[in-house]
C-alpha cells in the first residue's frame, strides 16, 4: 500500500514539475498580484493561487538538488 501511495505522489510531483517547466517563462505575470482582479475574475485568482503552489513545489525541488 505504501509503495502505491509513493508512486502516486511521485507521479503528481512529476506532473507539477512539468507544469512549472512548461509555464515558468510566465512567472512574472502569474506571480503578479496586480494582475489579479479577484472581484471581476475569480479565474485569475484561482490561477494565481495554483501557480503559487506549483512554483513553491518547484523551488523546494530545486533547493533539494
């Protein structure tokens, strides 16, 4: 059971790193709270929040290497 959980987590981690690699060139935009207008665009707020998670995971991976 633990092996299956570890495999699932490894797959999710790899997917997150893939997203970061694919969109890291947009980091300045995706990390800019000024770009977020959560009153008129909850989608942008969601994108901002999700990008922060992706970026933080990628940074942890980078510091562990």
